[in-house]
C-alpha cells in the first residue's frame, strides 16, 4: 500500500563548517519530529562522519534518516549523493577525502567541523578542508555515486553559487543525475521558463538547512510503499505509482 511521506532530504549537521553549532544529530532529529517529517537526508559538505549517529537518533524519534553527502566538484558544483545505509555513504567519503586538497581546516575562518554522537556529545573535530572543492569532475562524481548504488541529485539549481546551472551555465548533455533540487526561495515555473532543460528531470525541494529553525521549511511529499532509497528511486522515475510533489 502506498502512502505519503514528508521529507527534507538536504540537512547539514555541525560537521559542515558553515552550519550552526546547534545542528547536532540529536537536535536535528528532535526538530524533524516536531516538524512532522518522516524522512530526513543528512548531507554534510564532503563528509559523512555524522550519518551513523543521525540514523540511530532518527530511529529513536521515528524519523528515517537517508545518509548522504553534499560533494563539491572540481567545477564548484554541489551534488547530493544519497544512499541506503551509512556504510555505503562512508565508501564515497573515502573517495572524496582522497580528492580533497591538502591542508587543514581553519576554524576561525571557515567554522568548526564537529563529529557528534547521538547523545549530543562531541567526539572530535574533522581537520580536513571540507569547505573546499574536490578534484572530482561532475561526471566522475555522478558515475561514482551510481557505481556505489546511490542517487545523485544536483543541489539548489536555482542558485548562482554552487548550482550546476549557475556554475556551468547549463546541465551537460548526458549527465546522468537522478534529479534536481530547488531551494526555499525558488519558483519552479520561473526556473523552467529561463532554463527549459530542467523539464527533462524530476525536481525535489528541500531546505539545505544549516540552522534548526530551517529544517522542514521546504520539503517534498513522496508517495511510496516505504521510506527507502529503492522507493525514492522509483518515485524519481515516476514508476509503479510512486511519485513526488513539492510543497510544504
């Protein structure tokens, strides 16, 4: 039987240097429950080190957490990579870490990169330059995500900075992204008018939350049999009655 699941698939934790320090997995899950979300995507910049904790605390709050990363490509394009379980997300993380530039984070300039557990405790700090671009091209990254069985969604395509259209001026022909994401301020009809190529792809909406108050403000309603990655894949393809709709 199909039912509607409310989801915000793009949320950052305190591991992302630009996220608020209150964005611990525990507080995010509690906020998602208050917002009546069923699914939550954790997509920190170039890292998945908080996804295990987020999955565990999500279960305690009745939230299915979809583990992922938001990777910055060599072209400065943000791509969300989402997976069925944390272990696969961490496989992509290993690839991403090898392709990040050398050097360490400067918290005073870029922000702290906190590794937190489900008890709201700090377990450490990630020293890498998570705010930097990797050397992975868009094509390389999408291919790797698919090789690992994940879904690749181009982040906030309505934005000039780090959106694929803003960075490249177009969506490359043959780029096998599974969908596009628009942000809270976007109007899909307006974007499609100025960028007709968007009409070729399924479009989701999510918050890209860096602060607790933003979680669930922008969301997608998914008609699925269960809140899993295979079901999300079917909905993006519009198959077997699965579908998605944008709205709060």
